[in-house]
C-alpha cells in the first residue's frame, strides 16, 4: 500500500463510502515525468493532425465541409484537451475525481484495486512479498514486457524468411525458454503443440493461404 | 413481435447455430476467466476464425463469447481476485472475501444465478425496446445521425472515469486514427505518408486485436498474478439465507445495469461499480459489504450482465456501440457486409432475431455449465500464465494475417499492441478510443451529408427538432462531470450550508 494511505479494510470491513477520503486526495503530490511526457506526445500528435488536416482543405470549393474539416477539428480537440490536462497536472495535482458524479464509482474501483494488490502481496508470501506467481519482481516484470515486445518484433521481421507459422512457433519457443525460463523440452513441446494446433485450425480447417516465406516449408 | 420471435427461434435452434452458440459460451467462459483476456480480447482474437462461417452463425458465436466471458470473469475475480474482464473487478471485494472465508463455491453460485436472472430479464427488455427504437430511427436523416453519433461520443467521454480530459483526448485520437486513408466522400488520401497499404485505412478489428489482445496480455505480465483459491463441488450449495439476501440486490442490479447499458458508451464495467455503490447505500447488510457479503456479489454481477445485453440496443438499433466489446462486434457486422442500424431490423430480421434468441440459449447453457462445472472451469486458472500468453500472442498475430491477408496487418496489430500497452500503463481509457475509431467513418459521412443538406451550413442541426434535442443532450452529457465536480467542491467548501 502506498505510503500515506489508510487501509480501507481495517477491522475487516471495507469502507467504500469515502470515510477515509483524504487518502485518495493525497495520492498525487505532483505530476509524474511519464505522465507529462505521455500527455505532451499526445499534444504534439494533435498538432500534427490539425496542421496536416488544414493542408487537406478545411472547406470544399462550394463552401461545404472539406476533407480536412474533421482532422482540424479533431486535432484541435486533442491539443486543447492535452494542454488543459498538462495544466491540471501542475496546477491541481490532487485526484481529479473529487466532487464529480463519478466519485462513488472511482472509490469502489480504487478499493477493488487495493484488494487485488493485497491478494498479490499475500500470494508472494512473507519475505518474498515483491515476487509474483511468475517469481519475478516488479522491475523484472517491466523488463519481461520489453523483451516480449522485442521478440515479437523480430518474429514479424522473420515472416518473409521463415513463413508465418514457423516464425510464430520460434517466437513462442524463445519466450518460453529464455524469458519465462522453462525447460528446453517443455518449451519445445508447447511450441510444437501450438504450431500443430494453429496449423490445423488456420491452414486445414479454415484453408487460409498463410505465407510460407523464402524457406517455403509451411 | 411474435412472428419475429418465431423467426428467431427457427434461426437459433438449427444444430449448427446451437453448436456454435455452445462453442462461443464455453470459449467465452474460459477466456473471461483468464486474467488479461476479457470479452473484447476474446471476440477480437476469435473473429478471424469465424470468417469462413455463415454471418448469423459467426455472430451468434461471437456474441456467446461476449456474454460467456462475463460469467468467466466473475470466477477469476472470486478465486484469484484478478478478473478476466474489467466488468468483474468489483467482485474482487466481496466475491474474493467470500472465497477467503471458505464460501468460494457459494459466491460462484450466487454469481451464476444473478447473472442468469439479469441476462434473461434484460433480454426481454432488449427484445421489447430494440425494434421500436430502430423503427423510430428509420426516420433519421444525416443531421439526426450526426447528432446521435456526437451524443454517443459525449456519453462515453463523460463516463470515461478518473479524468474527462483524457476521455476527450482518447476519443479524438480514435477519430484521428479512423481518418487514415482516403477520406469518406472525398478522393483525398489523408495521413498515409505515401504508403499504399494505408490508402484503404487501418482495419478496425486489427487495431482492436492489438489493443485488447496484445496490449492487455502484456499489461498482465507487468501486473503479476495471484495463486487461485480452490473451489470444491460441495461448496457450490448456497444456504437459504444467502439465497434470500441475494434476491433484492439481483433485481436492483438488473434494473440499474439495464439503464446504464442502454446508454452508448457506459458499458458493463460502470454498471457493476454503480450497482455496488447503490447496494452499499441501500442494503440492510451494507455494513457487511467488503467483508464477503452475498449482496456485493449478486448486485454487480446482475448489473454487468444486464448492461452487456442492454448495450446491444444502441448497437443494433442505431449502429452506435454501447461498449468496447460491442464496438468490436459492430466491426464484425461490417466485416460480414452488414451495417448495424435501423435498416438491419427491416432487411435482416432472421439475423437480428436469431442472434437475440440465441442469447437465451447461450445463457441457459452458461447457467447449466457454470453451476455444477465452475470448479472444473476454474482449473484453467491453475495453468501457468507463462504458458498461456505466448499462445495468445501466437493466435493474435496469425489471426491478424487472416484479417488482412498481408503482413502489413500483422504490423498494425503489433503497433496497436504497443499503443494498447501504454494506454493501460498510463491510465488512458481504451473505450473512448475504440468508440472514436469505430464511429469516425460514420461521423464523417453524416457530417459531409449534413453539410451538403445545409448548403455548407451546419446550423441545420439546430433547425431540426430531433437533432437539436440530441445535440443539447450531448452537450449536457459532456458538461455533467464538470458541473457535478463544481457542485461537489462547493459543498465540500461550504458544508454548513447543506444543513440549511
């Protein structure tokens, strides 16, 4: 549980009425760098959409809506909403739900998330409370996601060489063996089983012409 | 109505359709149970597999996955406090607490019964309301269509949750992505950056596959997992007291869920949270909620199932999806050459009524399967996630190829997956993005036609009563969070005045 937050389950009863409401308000003390960067990127995307949209023609010759009308409008919405969001992050860093009609819903959701976090902590056990059922720490989990994206990227690049099914089989094997640290035999067996199953479904049952790549095997 | 029902029964009861209904609900249950694989993911992953089927059969199976996953998601929420679908997140409170106290089976039973009752009641509502609304909407011209699409976008933005600004941003971003390719009603290629592949735009279902399948699955790796609590067959028997206490919450949840589900964009998740909140206010046993009370299971479960069915009303009758998953189903309709909306009821009555009647059989199968078999299904949770997610990635990427018949679509899925992961990671809501994406082409078509009708002026929107009213309602929906926030803050700052 983050520092500064009260336990909504204290005394064995979950309070979702908001009795410990200040806890939510205390959650944000300032905008995180990732939040600011993410929102700024979205703002730039909106700007690009609006500017390019203007180039397509805001109005047609007959005065009617042109092909750039909706892009300009949409891009402007993105720019304004992102700019306001950035302002809100710096000027009103408290939880934005305060007082809104969605507040009750947000509180129930927040409690449910805390319950999940508690269940996870308990699953890991006392001294290894950081570890999840994968046996990974939080940092390792973030790294695993990056690795999986990397392996997927390479597997798609290999489609023109190995073909679709073989590339995906290789991807499955690499993830199981090297990211999930499963045994060689098990990783090979699961990958081969997946290959056979999806070959039967997509190639034989659905008759889809899947690319076989330069190797031309399957 | 009776003729339509007979037609629906004749369509739904064929052996092939019943079989695929069964396949759909079983797959839906299993998919819903798996953490990180919700109904949207299930429908997106399996859509390519249904391409060779008859449209009615395919849609019956896909819809079965949708409502089947509502049942499955509850099982994982109760047993591992990690729901497969966001609509069952709230069960992590009382459902998981019941499981921890040795009442896992009872919680599963209450969940299945409440879900079934809500599904059947809301199905009756769906059948009664969808056609009159569709008939009413038949008189709509482009301005009314434009206004109702704007209302759909406004509703989803105002229900986006924590931050309305992010909701607006994501809806607009979805619209922007939908504009890639040759403009609707024009010959201008937009945002293609010289790529021939982008000329025909991004395939909606491919983007969904990336966001919901790959993005969600990888987010689950980052989130970690929980060891499941074991549920036994003999525990499935619920006590008379538990049953008695579940009746009123089930009915309240059904009513609330139906109302919320009808609103475009509100969806099952919001319905379940609202139902829990209401129960917490009105239940006689509210002091027990959060500590394993049956009310905390029955009400949100009924609400999310009722909302799931009700969200088909705007989807089928108006062509405006009621939730993220119905947006994908709308994409499926379009892939099969069907356009959901008022004309669908007139042109394809066998499909619409066959689909609706199949909901009845599907939910009956789900009740029969879930009541005695929930502990068996729950064994799926014991399969290590490390083995499951590579297979999901495998089927998603092969399915991506099947959708577009080219490797470009596989790349679209990959990059959409990256986008979906970051959306989850940084709490950008996916539903407004999805709705923007699916409504973009419809919005632009209605906009161009309205502009032509008004000879370049969009003021025609305000000159026609229906579109004017819809537009005002859309503006109200958009400003509701702001107004309620201002009132809330005012009350907080002046607590004494409330007593006057």
